[in-house]
């Protein structure tokens, strides 16, 4: 039972770190182009990549 005194705070800290990492990824626009990786596999390496439109 005394092991829970250490394990529960460690689990809460690790969960908070995961949440902070996820929020950082969302705010730094890591998930902006979900279809890009799927389309990139179809592009031949000999062809230049298409220009990306800036918004």
C-alpha cells in the first residue's frame, strides 16, 4: 500500500507531461497536414515536390 504513495504522483506527473507534449504539438501545427504524408508516397523521387500554398 505504501508503494501507491509514490506511484500515483508519478503517474499524474507522467500524464501531465503527455498532455503538455500533445498541446505543444497542436500549437506548433504538427497536425496541420494529415493528408500530406499519404500523398507524398505517390510522388516519384525524380519529380520535384509541388509548391505549397502559404496562407
